[in-house]
C-alpha cells in the first residue's frame, strides 16, 4: 500500500513533484479547499480503471435530483495505456469523505498537487 503524498504548488518557481507508483490499494489525504489535482499517468501496457472511495461516503443530496449514492466511490472509467488524466478533487469531494482508498491502478504513476 502506498500513500500518495501531496506536492505544494504555492509560491513561485519550479519544484520537484512527488510521483508514486500505485499498488493494489493506495491512500491519499484530501484537503478540501486547496484546489487539489490528482494526476494519473498510465505508464502500463494496458487500460486501467481507478476507483477513489472514501470510507465515509454514503449518500449526498443533489438539488433537483434527490439523494445520490456515493458509497461505491468515484470511478475514472478506463484510462488507456499511455494516457494521463487529471482529476480536480474538489469536484468529487462527496466521494472523498473519511479514509480514502484507491484501487485498480497498479503501475500508474500518481501525483497529487495542491494549489
């Protein structure tokens, strides 16, 4: 299990970005309001689907829709071999309540950037 550690993007100039090679089950800490971006770079030879699942996610009220079940976590959908995707975490915060487990990404290079 790997912990995906955030790199602070505050301040000027270039900085090294922490990249974590994902395993079968990884974690990250989501800090609301820091405009965090999770970058997933699929350097493997096959397509992978990553799921981010907060242990505290159940249902959330959505105006005009009603209650939406977030208990299964947020799925990226298939990330093709060689593709790189970025997920603005504030946009999926309902899925990131409690301890966040990340599965399905064995071999993906992950970076967590906080602005």
